[in-house]
């Protein structure tokens, strides 16, 4: 009872007036400017940790091959599952070997102990996710070894780092690094992750922030239809245009990839040209991220309730299945070439990332985000509710009831109406919102579209 009472008191700890405050974890990403010597040390640390990661995977695979795969009753499913559970290498068994590894390999003494432990935890999470996919019947994807270009970060989970008063980052066994603190850091950092992106280094500090109850100043609601002709069409008629960052960079990207193709394999010039291709891709990704952050902030700041379709861009951008002639066995045209451009535009738009940004910002702004089923939202009439089938190239909605408006605008109104009616609403997150979203219970009834 005492523990429960303490949890209750901590949960409702506020400003003395019954105001509820909850703690959340926020990540702050900053650019690092290490010296040449420090950059070399960071790269060596990544290489040593990658070697430890691959060795941990190899040990688990060898244990399975020796103790399970070579067992005489391996093909008996019950025996195989029992042996897998009994003979599996755990995180604690591998962590107990770290002192011996440090004695054999002196370079691992130059790395903080918790960083080494975090690498082994990462291996454990990888295998746990693998076995989870096996149980669910999905495509498993066995854990792979990490190459030099696919292992880019390491983490200080508890200690071994600090931020000085002159805005520098102190890392155990590495030194003091210059950091660009472009935004204020709220609260003491809990974890520190060092990340490499191309030739640049970044630090991600996770802080525990006290979040209080927030009332949104507005009571407006909006339905948002995400598309390709316009990035977003709002139920009040406004549109957000698509910047097409990837399309704009296609020419430059094609020239960069041609430069790579002309270089000899394994040469230093080919590696240098490949780094430039990655630089172009990062430029496009940063432009898209900046655009999505700014537009999501504008929407969350203006509207109290935002209603989106629960889209699945990864499924929408899948390749069409091949068609084969039953008599001759020849493959028939399946529209893959025509859909390739559509798939590229869907991935370039960043719909899922935009919705995620809106959800994250809504938790702090006192607003909320609802997700509704996309079924019939582009075919239903916003005036009478009739279902009218339309082709993709038909951009104008015209109904016998007299409703005449743009197709995307009509869909946005339908999305808002379905979201506020409370019918097939599906929230992305299972946990409840951490802020107060509306000051009164009848806020939803004041929508102009109901």
C-alpha cells in the first residue's frame, strides 16, 4: 500500500493546486565538432564495438549449430523448441565474459563498460525481435552481421557522459568534444547516444521532462486528406503544396551515381564518389524533415483536433505482383513500370512521418490526433453520404445531390465527419494522451461540418 501511495503522490505532483504533471522522455539532437584526433577515436570505438556485436551474434549462432542443429532429434519440432530454449545464450552469459575479453584485447579497456554492455543488450533485442516475428508467422529475417557502413552509433545508457557549463560534451575514455547547442536542453540527460551520419557526428541526449496539463487556445477541428497532387488538403479548403525534394534532386543524384559507376571497384575514388551520393540523399532527407516539422507545428498550433486517414504507405508503394500466362507461361505486363513513379512519389511525400510529428507535437500543445479508416473516404459524398466510385484521374467530385467541389476537399470533409462521429476511429498509440485535450465536453459538437 505504501508503494501504491507513493506512485499516486508522484503522479499527481504539481504546483500545489491539484495540477497534474507527468514525466516524459524527450530526445535532443546536436551536431558535434570533434578534432581530427577525436574523430579518429570515435571511429575506432565504432569499429571495436562492431567487432564485439558481430562476435556476440557468432557465439549465439555457434551455440545453436552445436547444441541444437546437430542433435539427433533436431527434426522433431517439440524437441527442437525445447533445445532452443535450454541451450540459448543469454545476455548475462555474454556480459560475464567482458572482463576476460578486456584482458585478451587491451583496446576494449579504452571503452566505457556500460557502452560494451549496451552493445550486448542490442544483440539481445535483435534476437528477441527475430523470435517474435517467428512466433507471429511473419518473415523472420535472421540477425545479420554489421558491416562498416551499417554500424553508426553507440550509447552511454546511464553514466560516463556529462554536459559542461560552457556547452561541451565530456565522454568517458574519449574526451571533451565541442557541440553546437542550437536549442535549450530541458532537464538532466538520462542517456547519451553518439551517432555518425556520413562524415558528420551527432549526439542524441534523452532527458526526462515534466509535462503539465495544457489547454489548447483554439476549439477548431480539421480533417486532413494526404495526397500527391497536394501534400495535404484541409477540410476548410486550404491546401499544403508538395515540395518534391527528391524529384528536384534527381538530376544531381543521377550525375553522382554515374560518377560512381565510372570508377574502378574498390578504388579510393569510387569510395569518395559514393560518399557524395550519400551526401545528396541526406540533403533531401533533411529538407523533407524540415518541411514536415514546420507544417506539423503550424497545424497543431492552430487546431485542437486533427483527423487523418490511417494510411499504410509501405503497402501502398509495393510492387505489383507478376502476371503469368497460364498456357504459355510467359510473363504479361503488370503495370510495374507505370507504378514505379507513383511509388517514388509516395515515399518522397513522407505521410507516415508527418502524422507521427503531429502526434508528438499534439501531446505537448494540448491538441489531439485521430486516425480513421480510409475505406470509402475518397468515394463518399460529403453532402449526402452516397458512395460514388471514381477513377484516380477524376479530380472533381460531382453528386446528384448538388455537391460540387474538389475531390480532395470532399475527402477531407468526410474524414473530419467520420472522426468526430466516433465510429471507426483507430488511435495509433495504445497509451492514453498525457495532456488535457479539450476544456469542455461539447467541443466536438461545435464543428461547422456537423
